[in-house]
C-alpha cells in the first residue's frame, strides 16, 4: 500500500523588518521648525519683490510718506533686498540643521521685524503682515529650534 502525502506548500511566517513600513512619530515641534524655514523663505521672496518695486519707483507705495531715519524710498528698497538675501540664507541654514541656523534665523527675523516696523509709513498693511510672520518665525525657532532630534 502506498500512502499519499499532502504536498501543499506551506506559508512561511514573515516578520516585518524595522526598516520597512515602520514610521516613527515626528518629534514635537518639527512642524514649527519647518514652518519657520518656509516663512523665512517666503518673506525673503516678498522682501526682494518689494525692494525691487521700491528701487524702481513703483506707484504701489503711499505718496509723500515720511520715513523713520531714512527719507528715501529707494534706500528702503535696497534695505529690503538685503533683508531678503539674509532671510534666504537663514532659511537654508535652518533647513540644514544645527544651533547656528536657529540663532541666525532668530536674529534675521528680529532684524526684519524692526525693518518692517520702521517702514510702516510706506506700506502699513504689508508691514503688519511681515511683523506677524517674523513673530511666528521667532516663536517657532525659540520654542522648538533647539531640539537636537529636529535637525
């Protein structure tokens, strides 16, 4: 007599590896640091656009406005272009990670905040928008930018 054996394939037990499909939760504050970098890059772009318009003598600005410390709109335009360049460098430094990026971003956002307040006469609503962005960037970097696991 012959016996028939069951030759069906058996399922192999597969255990998930730690490198596949497992995602860890992002540390608290990661979004704030990313937000700070994005807002600095956005503010840099807007400052450069505003600066070019000011240097070119665009009709966008309030006519006959009095400025604090500097009386010329074209000078404020060059200052805005300089702030824009610094803000781009700060955003890149934040995205690169490290303590220097955090402190440089806070410094640049603080200087841009002061510049926006000083040019309030030329473009009041624009200045308030930049002030709000800079305050949020400073908060995000001060509260969460120093976490080594975020960089």
